[in-house]
C-alpha cells in the first residue's frame, strides 16, 4: 500500500502518495545526502520534487527515461524558470546517485538541457511598506519587520531567531543569524533592537509548533499581511541590501557579507541603484 507524506510547499500543506517502488530508493538517496550533512531544507525539497515525479510518471524510478523527465519538467506550465531549474537539479542528483550506487547502468538525466533563468531584479520594499509593517498592532509582527528591514533576515532565519543569538553589549551588539545551508553570519544590530529581542523569555523569539518555532511560510504570510500587500518579507531583505550598499559607498563586498551570499553576483540582484545615482555617475564621466 502506498505511503502518504505531508509536506509544506509554498506555504500549503500537500499530500503526496509515495509508490512502493520509490520508497526504498528515495530513503536511501536521502540518507546518502544526509551523511554528507546536506541541510534538512534541501533534503525536504529534493524529496518533494522526486515524489511529484513518482506520482506524475506512474512508473518505477529506474524505468524513467530522458523523455519522461523532459515531459515532467516541460508539461508543468505554471512552474517558473527557477522551479524548473530546481527540479532539474534534483533529478540529476538522484540519478547520479543511482548510477554511483549501481542501481542503473545509464543516467537518464545526464542529457537534460540546462534551464535558462532570467536575471532577477532588485525589488526593495518601499518606505510606505515598511512604515505600514512597523505600525501593525501585533508586537511580534513589528519585530519581524525590523528583522527583515534592519538585519536583512530571510523568513526562515526570522522564524528560528532566539534570545541566545544576541551577542555583545551596549554599542557592540551583534545578532547571530542561522542562514540557509547551515551557514551562520553575524550582523551588527542597534542597542534598541538588541534590548527588544532580549526582553523576550529565553528560547525562540517566535515560538510555534514547528520544532518549537513558527514556520518560515507563516512568518512570510504575517509579513505580507502586515504590509497590506505592498511588499513581501523578502522585499524587506532587498531593502536592507540596498540601504547597506548606499551606506557603504557602493561596497558590494560589505553587502554580500551582511546578506550572507556566497556570490557577489547574487548580491547584485538584491541591491537597487536608483536613477539619480545612475544619472549623476553618467554625467560625471
């Protein structure tokens, strides 16, 4: 009998049947990556992608052909280019594992064409969006807005912030941010923000039912609601990056470190250069 798992995708609880033929290979694949200390969030995403493939293809994992994979990735018209690229990465990883473990003799995903993803554009939250978020009646939501706009935290990072992450003392407070991929970074914060965080009881600042804290999806919903649809939680992170770039005199490396990006190329997507700066630089050339 098929097993049923429940996963969170785009903030929605989704039930997926796992055909028996996929259960053991999927478990072994995830264990292989877990041994390499791959982040739990990545494993959950890979699992979700493969279960969708299992349900859409209707065949066993090692009967899947290149044509099946092309059909699966290409037929989902609602998927963004980024989602398609992510799914391609998952299936290439899974079948590379299967080949390495002698589960298959040829890799059906090896010749999948790369997915071209348009370069993202900075979309910082506006002054009005931040003001609206900071005027919310819910104290915890106002604090979430501050962590997004003043510390540049992702929703998944806001969800797990704890009082023990506040380090230092007056005029030298720093917040330890638990980022994606088990990566940590330290971001200087104001005394007022530090004291507000420390005023909470010990433990998670935003307690909930997901391992003791709120889920990232719920934090995202709260932030969007607080700003009345004018911006998203992630747009607050873009706002932080843009403001850091201006305050540092255009130093992308500073913005990169504070945002926790592995590449400056990613930081460029988060930092908006306004028209006045472009015009001033062009006329001065």
